C-alpha cells in the first residue's frame, strides 16, 4: 500500500470571504464553515476563533486537536466512516496543511472538572513556557466552540464535537487541493508475504498500539476506528498507513494523546525511516486495554499470538493509552510476546507516578526493556494572557484563568505524549 502526503506549509491563518490558501496564509470563510458544522442538529451554534503562535492567548477546555487533511486521489474519502464513506484509508494522496490545527473546545456552560480537576479543563497557551514546551502553541489554530442544542446529553455532544473537528479538518485541507506542495512524503510497505532479498535477513518488528482504554466509559457514536467506537474490539492488524491517514482518531477522554499526534505518529514514522535498513516494519496491531483481568488475559494472548504466528515478528514495540491501569495490559502482552520468542520494548508515560519519580504498575522479569517517557505531573507557572478562547470558570481561591496560573504539565495539551513526541526531557543529577 502506498500513501503520498502532499504537505502545504501554513504560516498564518485569517478569516476571509472564501476558504483558500494564498502565500502560505490559510483564509477561512467562517460563515461557510459554521453552516457546514450546523448541519448536525446536535448543535445550537458553533463559534469559531483563531489563535496564533506568540499571541498572549489561552484556549480552555481542549478536547482534541486535529491536523487538517483531505484526500486528493479519486475514489478515496476523508476520515472514512466518520466524515466520508467506508473505503480503505492509507492509499492514494492526501493534502496536509502542515503548521495548522483544528482545536476542539468544550463550550458547554455546565462545569465539568474532567481529568485535570479544574473546571477550565486542559488548556493550550500560545505564548510563554506552555507554548515553548508544548506542540500546539506553535500551530496556527482554528478553534471550534460548539454549543449543544437543547436536550443533547454529554455523550451526544462529545461524539458530535469529534465529528465536527474531523469535518472542519477536511474542509480546510481541501483548500490545498491542486496546489503544488511544499514537500511530499511517500509511505509504502510491502506485504507480509514479500520475498525481497534485501528484507529477508532483517528482523521483523511489529508495533502493538493500544488505541482505547475501557477504564473510561466509551462514548457511543464517537468515531475511533473507521468511524466507530470499538470497546469490544479484539487485536486487529492494520497497515501503518491506515493509522496515519485518518482511519484512527484519539478517543475521548484521552490522556496525553491527541488525534494530531496519531496523524503524525512518531513511532510509526521512526519505524518507516528504519525499514529496509536495520528492520522490516511488519505493521501495526491495534488493541484495547480492558478493565478486568479475564479480558486482559484474552487481549494479551490474542495480540501476542497474532504478532508471532500471523505477522512472524521477532521484535515488538508497545505503547499504552489512558492512565495507570492500561500498563497492565501492555506489560502482560509484552510478557506473552517474550515467552513466544519476540523481544519487546515498552514506551511508558508514568501516569501512575507523581513528582517524586517514575513508577510502573508491573514487575515482570521478561519485560526488561522500558523507555520512560517521563512523569507528566511537574508543575509549570504560566503567565497571564490578554485573551481567552473558550468557557471561563471561576475556581474558589484560585486566580482567574486569564491570570498567572500554575498547572501540572499534564494539564497543558501537547507537552507530553504517550506515543513519544514530547519535546522535553528529564535529567537526573
């Protein structure tokens, strides 16, 4: 399967009479985009704001971040199953607006503290230390602020918001169709049955990607894999291009993973870079993290068996999603792989830790190669801003959200990533 990513570099975003790209600036027809999103009757209104790198601006209650992408090849669909029809993702050509992002903000009036334990939710700062350490203070952001229609419940609102974000991402990226891209990237892998002599002597490495945890209630109707939520999914073999090209989104609620990071998956990109050199990238096994031991055993056994006897893997890289509990599924899967002769490496963001240091929830002698992605609970002081996008909620005894605030890094979107794309590093002296 071959995928071509045509990357158009975006250096600014503005509102305009039509949605188009001129001299690196994305012009957005606000009314046209609002009209498109309001076709979903679960919304009473959808406000749209813009946020720019370096602006003293703070975005509140961030649900997800999505990179604008749209298919440009005949017969393909944008975000299949969620925006477009059910066709395979990962083939043909896709226009990518690099440097731009669609940000979803929970714009309900009702206060919900969420995982950050702050009613203002996870935030993005466009300047200061939050922007420097994170990813999304450097992107030109189109922020969606949807208001639910009367009678729409939480799950309906969150599912509709995710779909709206994907629709907006595809709508914006269509402005790049027909343009000469600034950069083109080609992703292509042979089938598992390939007999190329250059690959024959290389170790086969598979990536076991935990895409969903049931420690949180899955949201009915939220598009996660090809437009459907998948809490009961068994391990499933995917081509890595499918992951990159819109078949998969980061489910809500997610901890330190956004759809933007899935679209630019650092592990998949690294495995692609090394394919044919020192390894044979043998694909992606998508799995979930169950919430009880019987299902954990079932999931880990099936994933390890698939890796060994279907893929023929000799090595595996594993990541997790959610908080501390999914570590058990990841570690158990790695242990099963090791017992079948597959050498494993785990990448772990220590969600069960605190500021005192790394903590894991497992101790298995076979699982002896672990890459620490850090502890996301270090506190960071964020300076006051001149503008806030999103709902603002007063917290008794705390400064206003537009003032100087102290947050853990976990509460600032884009600083940490369970997939390994963090820009910061810890050094012990």
